[in-house]
C-alpha cells in the first residue's frame, strides 16, 4: 500500500484538529480545518480520521468531552 501526499496531509490535519479541540483553541481548529480543506479527498479523509480519533478517545474514557481539556 502506498501513502499519498493527500493522505499524509489529511492525517496531520486530523490530529491537529483534535489537538485544537482538546486545547479549546479556536485558531488551531480553524487552521486545521483550512489545511484539511485543500481538496475534497483530503477533507473527507481528514473527517474520517478525526472521527476515528474521537471514537477511540470516547471508548478509552467515557468521561471524555471535547469541551474540556484532556490533561490538566
């Protein structure tokens, strides 16, 4: 399996997006969303990856909330 430049960019944007949500940083969220919206394929893959990251976090910690920091 080969890894495309779009896939790498979207995975990075998904992680940055989740990091922005966890830090409650609207500027980071906007920057990650803009980076992931470069093309439709990248945006779709970023949403898929962000959804997977969120699902894994919720399964690991049922008290997880994107509105509060994960670490204090």
